[in-house]
């Protein structure tokens, strides 16, 4: 009995000695410091540093996340109105320009283009106005009984495509609108638009057959609350010959300011005056 008691005491002594000789691990030391502080004071605790939470906060600062933790999808960019390509005039589309010699779709007083796309005709129009721009299809170069397509800038800043029918000098809006794939923009004090229209529609008084050739009436002017008013020119420009959608031409028409010196009479007068000045008076 004495022997067993002595053996038990020896075992306890050896175990206590082994425990005292083992250095504490870094983990145990960190835990000890967390409970007693750097100076051993009880109750002192260092701020808890969680590597995952730190990473998450940095990630949130650099990217927008949804409630589920996934990045929000980036909204697709809005395609701006594609600029009208004048270099294609007379090649892959027909064009009519009215204004200063050498002007383009952004500088002409009026610009219009047309091209066939399958069973449609695509039209592009642009004019120096804050109201509306239009083209009329006429059989006699005169207003009255004409099919008209117009692009109107409204008070909300939008440009909409409208269908009109000329009753004398007055354009009546027609509810049946053959336009589709409409685009329009108001920029730099210009109304610009693009749309398609079927080549052929069932015969109707207000819609012409675009397979046929027509004189093109060119018009533009101011608008009030999205409604067109009288055009800027007393006599709107008109093509000097019938236009066929099967022939891509590049037609230039000088505006009034540039017509004076291009007329035969004015040219003859300039020549006569030059000759008079060179020869001198008798």
C-alpha cells in the first residue's frame, strides 16, 4: 500500500515537471495576451482582426456588390445616333444637298439621302432648324396632293417620324404611318433622323409607290409643341428632275445666297464689267 502511494506521488511529480518545462506555443501566448494584455493586466483585449472581413471590406470599396454578394451587371452602353456618311453619296445611296457648296449632312441647310434595303427604302434627313425637316413626293413640282414624311422635334427633346399629306399649302397629318426603325436626334441646332419605309404599299391616296420616280420637295421649319408650322422658305426647294430610288445620285442645289452668282445672266454681267474695266472708257 505504501509502495502504491509512493508510485502515485512520483507520477504526479513527473507530469508536473514535464508541463512546466514546455514553452507555450504562439497561439497560447496570443490567447494569454488577449486575456491579460501585454503587461498582464486582466480584462485588456486587442481589437479582433479578421483577415476575411478585411478582404471583404476592401473588395466592397473597389466594386459595387448586390445584396447576394455578386457584382452588379454593367449596363450596356447606349448607342448614339450614327452619323450620316456623306462619302457614300452617289455610291451606295443617293443624296440631295441644299446650301453652301461643299456642305455635308451637318452643315447643309438641308440634307437628304435614300437607299434600298431589301423591300424598304431607308431615308436620312437633316436640316438647320430646331423644329422639323421633311421630304415630299410630288408628280408636278408643286405642293398639293403630295405624300410627305417628316421628322418633328417636340418639347420633350425627342424627334419623331410623322406622315403628312399636302392639301394645297397645308400639311395634314395622317394617322397611318408607314415609317419603321425610326431614329432621331436634335443636336447643334439641327434636326436629324433616319427611318425605313416600304417600297410598295397598297394603293392609297396618301401613300405613293416608291418604285416610281417622283420630284422631291424639300422643306423644314419651326415647330410649336411638336406640331409643324409654315416652312422657312416661301418656295421650298424641289429637285429639278424626278428621282428614282434605283439610281444613286449625288445632287447639289445651291441655296438662295449662292444662286445669284451662278445664274447665266449674272455671269454674263460679270464678264461684261470685267471687259469694260480692262479696256477703259473711250
